[in-house]
């Protein structure tokens, strides 16, 4: 760690001080340290989820670099001659053989490979959880809308990284995954056939795809991820982190321990912990045992053929389509059994992507927001989020319909039908339940502010009446419960030219939907009135 | 709690209204309550046990350096494990040991550093909390005005707005210049091939013998007993020098023998089977997985990828799942020596649907 | 990253050894070999009249309700004439028969008979008409070519039973059972008889030597735990995804709570 160098250095300087002076006089780093070194970084467990994603990505980069020294992205055919007995002499691609060599003939190679794959799963999972945190606390509001978009693109890129990596070993599982991609691409109207043909360099499977995916996987996609991660973090510095409402915390400050030393030590330590968790998992738990799957061959397939978890929602969407959604019209084939999932998922993704702009438009609120919402205080947003999560979860579960069937003694047809219902009706149920729960929690907060906590102490009054004594809140506890804003539905008013525009009407109906049921925070007057009226 | 920038009183004053910092900006439909509570300011600082009890602080210090030493041990252990657990014996168990012991050593090394550093930060480093002031992200009005002036000057000096002909021709050139790169993508696949033609034909042709996958041994009709399922490739596939997998991806066939009474054949296809033996493409008409899960009593074929189900007894029509079209049937016959042969190629393209299929 | 610590580590040779021993103790459990005991084959003479008589008695007492007194079949159960000894040895020897109730498919239950009784039943049914025989020990001892067996297994079996023999789903609640602790004899018998909805793999489709190789591969998978560590049921990406969300991310979230909690 560099310590801030002092210009008027005393006569006896330590080595560290001398080194920092040397560096500073050549890099001007002192200004940077002065600017950032004692910045406050708000502290909350949920603020570390993005770091988990970042650290998992670093682990994936490190382990992946090691793997590139051994992996050969060639689909040339060889006869396997490594250590794993049940594949000896079997014809396979060089890619598969070199992945087996990493696993069986390079000491520690399997460890690095497993850490790479587990790290990739963790990377995407952490991004997902991080996004949920951002969404449910409204941390995407102005000025952070663009950072939400960047983060969202990173999520998509992470899935692309994952899928390209999953396909590299050219084993039976990933080969069938590519076969599915090929089939999906072919189902796209007009361009599908040629897109697939160009992607695979001829007919499926061809001899090109592994090499092409490898270029994407280790060059193009990581470069984009690194660049966008850097931009994402620059914006975090520019915006300063959000914080939860609390005594002393305002829209105008950022409260927390300083970057140097506490935050740096915690974040640095946390990097090693995430690294360690991945090392532990990689040393104890098998992932993607390609030696079981064997080399890709278009004829066999394994029961339980699934993509890695983050592609599951797309695979599930394909499974949920009922029979018969394919037509010939104008002498062309329209594969709605592929198009509908693509369009629905595309619509879902775009909706999530632009949600911050929709909410900002409905609210018309142009102020900066640095205090994160408690989910209950934005009931409609929380309910929309719950609906989205239910929709996604239904698709996700559908990708394991066969495993659900065998493990819970169900029929796979029954599982599919139940999940079809879940995906269509589930979001509405989740929406209504969540909204009611949020409003009920807000009402409870109001009760607590007005009457205090239930203490459980029963007291007999002189008149013989029994009452439970309520413990009043101190001002710090109260602040946490009252420091939020509520919005009211938009009143339609004519604009400057005396007209009511269609946009205004749509905005008003959205606004009614968002804010019709609203619970306002307790005001001072209400609390005083409450004290007068009660014990 | 150490406050660098703000006193509590200032905070309370600044926060009396959320919009106070910039009253010119519209709050939209937010309700600005007139008698909202005021921010009470920071609560009193609560010291940690390590701040008050020197013994506890000592103990925390010991914990931290012990963790760092443990980390060193873990690293050494991982290096030792690399040497102590060789895996050159063709024995999977040795690989397992190598993987686990190197991994556990690395885990200890990483956890030692990680938990040590975090514990150091939590229990020993001075427990300060700072409050930074936030400034509007857009910068001060002066900065914004200066930036606008820079653009205005640049525009005036270059004539970007004024000289429309120059500007528009540049925009046009910029739009067109990437197009040659699009053409280059044609080179991603062989120039002399057209996908629709390739997708419409397979290796099967009149007289090709049905052979076992993977050995390539031809199959006699008598070998196929009722209830059997044979995984079939065209004879000669295994000898192909090039394009073996590409041909197999189209030509893979599942051969089954049913009780002829149970077989409900389309009138125009009655000659396509042989004594209850039928051959269907194994490539799913949905997105192309091998459909090979054959249930010999229900005669259902199931695709393990997306659960499409085909009824073999009923010319492989779809009975469940996202596929639409029945699996294409390969017309078969028997040659003089009793071997099963194809009567012709498939009469339609096999595998997933594509735009130009019809 | 570990190699730079080598010099520091030399100061603690004993500690390394102690840690190593500790690690062995803690993780040794993972290595307890999972060997399935081989059941001693009961000596029953297939051709003796006594065996067949005993088998007939057992059959009439336990099987005739569904399969008929002469094994000719009833509305509740198929005819067993010509199914062979292998079929009976499989169905009764794995506990599938006698069936407890009708359902999507016969469930495996604790075996109802001794080995001797199973053989007596099998030879009685075999005496009613020719059918597949119980394989000889040579074919099921796992001494074949695992690589050939693995390839045949992937092409002919893996789509239902999963590449690692972990089992899989079929239509309408049926399923292909896991093969993780099925004996070689029963695997062989299943291939030749095609129990339930499994297709038959006769000797012209997969030759006896090839069947031996398939069994060799399955025995290899049964006897060798995964080099990567715990297999998570060999269920593939679904199990891996659940694991990383629940245990991987779960553990990390618990740690984030610890990191940001105020030290007491």
C-alpha cells in the first residue's frame, strides 16, 4: 500500500517513504491518493455482492490464463492417449484431449480447471444477486441509471463468457448444447440458416466452432468485460456509493469507514476469502466431469443434458412451448416454438434493462438519490421485482424438468404443465402478495413509530384495566423508519398549450398503478397527535 | 465517531428537506412533507471491546498474525502436496488426492490472508467513520457553462453546424465504411457451398446398408428382434476421411422392431418398413438433439433435451413437447443377403426447421 | 502464488507434516472406498427336477395370482413362457417382483427371496420355454475393455441412464434407474431381456463380449470415485448450479455479513 508522501520529508526517511516519494515524483500519484485515500465507503453486507462478482472474475481470469497454456482449441481428430482408462484410444478432438490432459496429466491442472468453472458459475450468480440488490433498493435511480445499463450489459457478457467456455472442451454435453444453439439459430426467420452456416463454418458441427468460440472466450469477451468493469467502477467513484437511511446519513453525504486503511483491508481480505471459497469448492467438488461425457458425437446424448445454470432460463423457455407452434406460410417455415421464447426473453431482458428509465419517467423526479430504499417503502417496484423473479424462476426450474420429475416422483408432463402455469400466472400472484406484504410492513412501521415496540410487559392500571406497555423509540431508531419519501399519483393537467397529451395520460395511468396504494411516513404532527390520544 | 466534514447540527439542518440541496430540480410526484422529522445526526460512538480491554486487543493481534502464519503453512502444504501426491499412475484415485491436497493447501493459504486481513480491519484498526460531502454529479453551473462554451467554440471554429454539406457527407461516409467488413463474414464458411442444399441431403441413398453405431457392422433384418432398438449409421460412414461428424449429424437413425399389428402406418408409407422394422431419423425436429429414449412397450420416443415425445407406432407424430414435425422416416428394405438397406435418402430434410425448408 | 512461500515454509517442516496428517484425518472420510459386497452365488442345479419342482411351488404361491398358475399370463400380468431365466433372475433378484402395486413401473424393493429361491424360480420359468439365460461369471466380472464399453454405453444407454449411470426421466412418470450399485449380472440380464420399457439389446446388437465391456465400464465408474471430488449425484449442471447458489454464494453472503458487522 502506498502511503501519502509528504513534500517536506524529514531527514531520516524510511524505505517506504522514500519509495513513495520516488514513485510520486514520476507519476503524480499523490493527488490521486489525497483525493481517494480517505474517501468514506458506506458499509453494508449487501454492498459487497458486486465485489464478489468482481473477485470471482479476477479468479476466473487468473485460472483461465493458466488453462490457456495447455488448452488447444482445435477440432482436429486424435486418438486419446492419456491416463484416463475408459477413454484410451477413443477418437476425439484435440480440444477434448487437451482438456483431459489438463485434468489427468498435469498436476494441479484439474484443480485450476475446476476453480475456473466454479468461479464462472459464482461470477454470474454474484452478478445476479448484486442486480437484485440494486433493483430492490432502488439504487438504479438518478444519477446511476447508466451504471445499471453497464452492469446489465456485463451480466449478458458474463453469460456469453460462460457459454463460450462451457462449449470449449468439445465434450458430449457441450456439443449437444451447441447443437441446440444451432437449432435455435436455424429457427430465426430469414437469416437463421445462413447465420448457422457461417457460425459453424459449414455444416454443424464442422471443424471451426471451438476455435472461434475460443477467440471470443479469451480475447473479445474478456476485453469487453474488463473495459466495462473499469467503467462501472469509475462510475461508482464518481457517484460515491449509496447508503441506507440512518441517523446522520443524508442525501448530501456518504458515511462509512475510510478507503485507507479499513475498506482496503476488508476488501483486500475479502478477495482472498472469495478466492479461498472457490479453492475449497474446487478441491472438494467435481464440476463438469468431461471424462464421463466423452467426446462429442452427434448420435449419443446423456439424460439430464442441461446448460450451466445461467442459460437455464432460455433452455426452460424452449421446454415450456406446447406442441405444434410451427407453421409454413408463404412457402417459408416459421418456427414459433423457437421465436416465441426468443421474443419473450428478449422482451424480458429489455424491460429489465430500461426499468430505471420507466420509473424515472413515471415519477418525474429529477433529483439525485443517494439513500437506498428499503424494499417495503417502494411496494410497487418490489412487487414488480418479485413478479420478474417468479417468471425467471419458473423458466429456470423448467430447464431441470426431467430432474424434478425423477427426484420428486412426478411425471415430466405434470412438471411441464405446472411450470407453464407458474410462468404465466405466477408473476401476478407474486405481484399481489408482495405488494400486500410491503404495505402491511409499512403499516407496521407506522404503528411502531406512533406507539413504540410491544414490550411484553402487562401492567394493571389503578382503574383495574390491563394494558401492555409500549416501549417508545429513541430518535435514531425512529429516523430509520420515517426517513423515506412517498409519491402520489400524477394528476392529469393540461400542458402549456392547454392540451392533455396521450403521453401524459399513459404516464398518469402508470403513476396510478405505481402509487395508488401509498403509505406516507409518520410526520411530527402525527406523532404528537398520537401521544395525546393514547396512554 | 470521528467527524471530518460535518457536525451533527449541520447534517440535521441540511436534511430538513430531501430536496434542500437543489430546490430548482423537480421532485416529480414526490410528496414533500411539511412537518417531516429531522435527521437526528450521528448516534454516539460505541467503542469495541478491543478499544477498551487491552487484553482483548492483544488477543485479536495474536489471532491476526496466527492466521497469516497459517496462510504460509497452507502455501507450503500446497507445494508439498504437489510433490507428495503424484498422479502419473493412470489411477483416478491419485488424481483425486492430488487435486484435493493441493486445493486444500491453497484454500488455507487464501483463507489465512483473507480472514486475517478482515479481522485486522474489524478489531484492531482505528474504528473511524467519515462523512464525505456529495456534490451534484453534473458539476457546478460554472463548469457546465464552460463545457458548453468549449463545444460552442469548437462548432464555430470548425463550422460543423454551418457547413452542412461537409458534415452530412462525412456522416454518410461513416455509415458506409463498415459495410465491406460485413461482406468479409461470407468467408466464415466455404465459398462454394449453399446451406440449404447441404441440409436437404444426407449420406443415405438407394441401397446403403444400415450399420451399427459405432462399429459400422451391417445389420440383418433377422437380427432385429421385437422390442429391440438399434442405433444406426449408414455403412461407409466410419471410413469417411472428412466430414464424418457432419454426415453423422444428419444420418443417425434409430431402428426399432414393433409387433406389426401395433404399427399404424400411413398408406403411402406402407412399403417403407419391413415386417414391423421401422427406421426413423434420430435428430429431433425441434432443435436437433438425438431423440433416442425408446420405450419398447409404449413405443414412445423421448428427447432428453426438451422433452418432445414422438409416437413410433403412429409414424412418429409429436405427442408432447415443443417439436412440431414428426421425425423423418427412412424407407428401408432388405437386400439379397438379408441385410437392411435404405430405399432412398430421407424424403425431407432431417433435423431442426429452417427458414427455407419449404 | 504458493511457490514464493517456499523459503518461509522451510522453517516449519514439522508443522507441514502435522498439518498434512491433520488434513488426512479430516478428509480421509471422502476416500472410504465404496465397494459393494459381491453376493455369493447359490449353487442351484438348473436342470434337476427338484429345482424345478421347488421353483414351481414358489411360483404358484407368490406369482400365480398375476401371471397365472401355469405362467400363461392373466389380465394383471403378462405370460412368462419364453422370457427365460435371465428375466426372472433380474425381476425377482432386484426386488422388482413380486410387484407391490400397479404403477408407472415396477419399483425396486428389498428382495423377497433367498438367492437359492430366486434361482429355483428362474429355472422353473426357463423350463417352460427357451429364453435368455443367466450369464456366466466370465461375462459379468468386469474384466473387459472399459474404453469400448464406455463408447457403447454412451451410444446405447446414456440417453436414458445418464453418462455416469445416474439415471434419468422417461415419459409419464417412468424413469431409467441409476446404475450406480447394480450388479454386473443384473446389468447383463437387463440388456438381454429389456425389462419394463427398456428396449432389448440382443447379442447381435451388442455382442456378449461388448456387453462385458459395458459392464466393465460401469464397474469402473462404480469403483472409482470422481477425481474432482464429490460428484453431487453426477446430475450435471443442475446440481452444480444449485450447489454454487446455495453453498457457494450462501457461504460468501454469510461471510459478507460478518465482514460488515461491527466488531463487538
